[in-house]
């Protein structure tokens, strides 16, 4: 099973971003997604899949 996780972009460095997952900071590739510091994102296997809203995150938390 593969899991994608929500995080917040802390810092950008070219096509790489430092993403915070509740205190754990991980490097992720931006690929084709245009993101900036402060954006909330969905990350899978070290790649940012898409930007997400607070509403998206709240809706998904209903399942857990």
C-alpha cells in the first residue's frame, strides 16, 4: 500500500522543497507543480503531487 502525506512547504531551492510533516522535515521534488513557501501540499515517494487547501486536509482527516 502506498500513502501520500500532507505537509507544508518551509523552503524552496530550485525544484526542491523542504516540507514539514508535523515536525519532520523532508526534501521533496516539485516536478511540474508550482509551489511556494507556505503552500500546503500532498507528497508521495519524495515528490509533490499537488497543492491542497485547508479544506482538503480537513475532509481527509474525517477518514482517519
